[in-house]
């Protein structure tokens, strides 16, 4: 992509799409459009109304920088610095996992469980960017959420997102290992999307994930269940009676996580909810009275 010539919007899109496709970037045209839309401050569909728009040299230079990163398989969200999650646009860096659409199902279930509670207190373990915690306080007017993560850098991203959406008065962020930060406290609901990729499988992931997302947020130990064992063994001590534990799980893990919870004898029910692809995605446990 030469900067010595003038470019119109459609020309640079077509050139970039071919460039991406030749180098194996998935969804080449869509990626080219999303990057250019972000650069120009437009909605993607608005690009179609401005195909003859000439680009300034500075815009071409910045776009080239975006393209170079994407060819190295840096995720688009890290390049533009944001990711959409439910009703929020969250800042993301390579210190946090990029929020996935399937995690929105966990939030739906959590809001359903909290609907009849006044001023519920919730705990979100492995909070990352704050996607779950901030969605809960954004969509439940009285909820207060404690977000916990082992990574101080992730906590900084969560805190910045809370400030961005003026939600900082109803969230707190604690840095530490799972329940160590909340000793002696209890909650109406505990949620977590913990690391659940088997160590041996990390090398097989798409390069966007394998090479750029934080392994601390991916590595679930030898069998992918290391964090679930810790959470399932301890969570009931931190839940009020009739409180709920919601865990996002990987494909094929739901039965094993259900068994871990049932073995504790602390829950009156353990159920599973599927995602939009009919994959068991969220384990839901209700603590005994």
C-alpha cells in the first residue's frame, strides 16, 4: 500500500482486502472495513456512502499501521483498543482477554437471578476487562459488584472501564487469587469465566489468541479444570443461602464441572444453559437454604 499515491476509500478497501486474503487473515473484507471505519470515526455501513472519498496522507499512514498489525494477527480489538459487550464499549489491551459474545449469556442468567433482589452484592472472579461486572451494575440499578483478578494490569483496565461508564461507585476491584481477596464476606451471586483451555491445546489455538491474548487468562491447567476445582471447592462458603454460582465453561466441560459441584453437597440444584450454537456454556448452581 503505497503512500506516494492518492487513495480513495474504495480503492484502499479493495487493496487491503486482497492483501489480507493473500496472507490468510480471516474475513478479509470485513476486517479491512472495520479497521478503516474505526480510523475514520465512521460506522462500517457509512463507508458504503463514501466510496469516492479521498484519504489524506496521514490517514493512509495510520491505516497502514493498522494493516501491518493485523497481518501479524494482532486481534482487531487490540488494534482499535475497544471491544463491544452487550450495551458497553469496553477498552481492551493485551493484558485482558477480549470479551466473547457467549459470555453475554452468563450475564443474562445473572440478571434473571438478581431481578427480585434489592441491592444484591455480587462477586466476579477473573474479571479481566470488567465485562461481566460492569454489565451487571449497568443493567441492574441496585447491584454492587466486586471484581477480582490475579493480574494487576487487568484490574487497571477494569477500573478504567468503570470510570469510562461512570460506574465506579458501584464496583470495587481487588487484585488477588480467587477468594483470597474476600475472606469472611458473602454474596448473593458469584460469577466467573475462568481460564479453561487445556495447556496442551494452547499451541493449537488461532494465532490471534495463542500469540496475543494473555496466557494467564487462557491456561486452565493440564485438563482445563484447575480453576473450576478451586472455585467449586470454596464458592459455597462465600454465598448467602439460596445464592447462585454461575460458571462459563468450555466445550465439553459442563458435565465435569457439574460433577465437581454436586460432590460438595452444598447446592440444591446444578443446571446447564446452552449458548446460541447449542453448546453447554454456563453451569448454574443454587446453594442450599
